[in-house]
């Protein structure tokens, strides 16, 4: 079946990570764009199951096909469908082989690869190096990611566009968020406590989020009124390491390891907090930063990765050198002493990172716009 756009993903609804969030929003934008311009669209997920789409608000089920983890069937059908598509969008570098096969059969099919961060920054396998030549256009989530693709893979700048991530259009509005009394009780928080918050995956294999540096800075601040909620799913090794560090620093009364926080509780956690902090060194963009700012709290991030785009080089939040404990400590001290002075510019935030803005940028970058222009030229 001929189609204008085929969007291929690994997961959309069966996982809760940042890339999955990007795929949901991109799927919604592509669906709305296709409807507006009478274009056909297919959205396929390798690992989702049919039940995963139930209740989703992003796009109708008839545009979506799930393959329940059957990689062989997914690849085979994606290639067959891809050669009949005008444009194939890949959500992840691990789908590159499909693009290479499509290009061999249908060289005029346009291939777009979404580039999120560390998955494409470093060296890739010889196989992927060959496959990457099939890509016509890269959509990088930040200028940092764009620069890394250029440096590492020798891709010319003209082939890479920056498409920053955006706020989920279904986030609860800040004015509708109330902090449940039980939330303070859960963490044994007292009146007058100053709350720091970090939400990230706690992995022993990914030691670049900067929460260990925050713990060191917290020790140096020596203020028992500062409580640090460190949240996110943790692997056993990482959890053991963090607990040991907290014990070694004597911060048992200040650090709260909250574990996984359900999506429906995140807004209340942001609203509860006085500052969101994650001085990472390998963040592709950092959706969590713009979500924290959406709920009006000051943000502290690193200055050495894609966080620069999310914080607009310091216009929306504070930036520190990852690993510089003194800088982290001093910045925390300033923000907590004058929280109001460091609140984000919500007008600028929405102007840059709203779903509406994202949808407009995606429209500008897509091949649909180019195709309409060609048709108009042919008619003149």
C-alpha cells in the first residue's frame, strides 16, 4: 500500500522513557499534519502490543500497528512498506538497517533519522556506519547533538536540522496542581524544608546525570533543612552505590530515594520542589528540565551537553560545570536564598517549547512541505 509517511519506532506506549515520550508527541504532530494536508501516515512500533495503545490521546488506533516484539516480522514488513513510502522516519539509530534495505530497493524514498543523544554521539559499529549512509536528513534534539553527529560521523551540517523536544500537550496545567497532604507525609517533610528534586534513571552504567555531585555539594552546604528527593527507577548496583554514598556523607536524614514516580504524580512533585537540579554531562536535551520549568520552579543543569538548548544557554535556568562541586554548591545556595529571582520565564518557555511551536517546526522540516511546493511550481 502506497503511503506518504511511515514512522518506525521501537516503543511508543509500552515504555515511559524520554525517547518514548518524544515518539508519542511526534506521532501526534505527524498525524495532525497528515490530516491537515490529506496525506497518508502509518506509525509502527516493534515492541508495543495492541493493548498498549488503549486509551491513548495522541493519535487514532487506525494509524498505528504494533508488532509485540517480533523483530523479524517488523523488519520484513517495514522494508516492504518503506519502499512504497515517500518518507520514512526512524525514531532510533537501531532501526538503521531497515533504512539501508529500503534505499537499496527504492533510492528515491527519503529517510529521516531522529537523533536523541548518546546513542549516536560516540563510535558506532561498522554495520551501522554503512547503514547511516542511507539517511537523507537527521533531526537532532539539540545543537550539541548536531555538532557531535558532524564531528563523529562526518555528516555535513546541511543534512542535520535541530528539532528541540517540547512540552507534552497533555501535561496538567500548573494552576490545576495541588500538593496532596499525604505527599509531604510520605517523605517526612517539615514546614520550612527546602526541597531539591532530581528525576532520572539511576543506572550503574550511566554515571553522567550528576546526582552524585549534588550529594557532595549537599554535604558542603551543611544545611539540615535542605531535603533532596532523588527519584527514578534504579538498578540494584546503582541503588547500593547511592545508599553507600549517602551513608558515607552522613546525609541519611536529608536524602530521600523515592524510586519510580508514576506519571500522574510528577506534576505534584515538581510543584512541591524549590529547585530542580541535574548537572549532567551527557544529556541529549533534557525534557525533564522544561517540564520542571513549566511548573514554575528554578532549574540548575549542566553546561556541557544538550541541556544548553533546554535552558537556552542560561536564559531559562542556571548552568554549572558538571563535576565542579563548588560551583554546584554556590549556585544552589543562591537559588535557595532567592527562589523568586530564579523562576523561569514561562512566556519564553512556551514560545520555544510548546507543542504548537514543535508542530510548526516539524511541518517546516518535513518533506510534505517540499512536496507541496513542487506541486505548486508544476502547476504554474
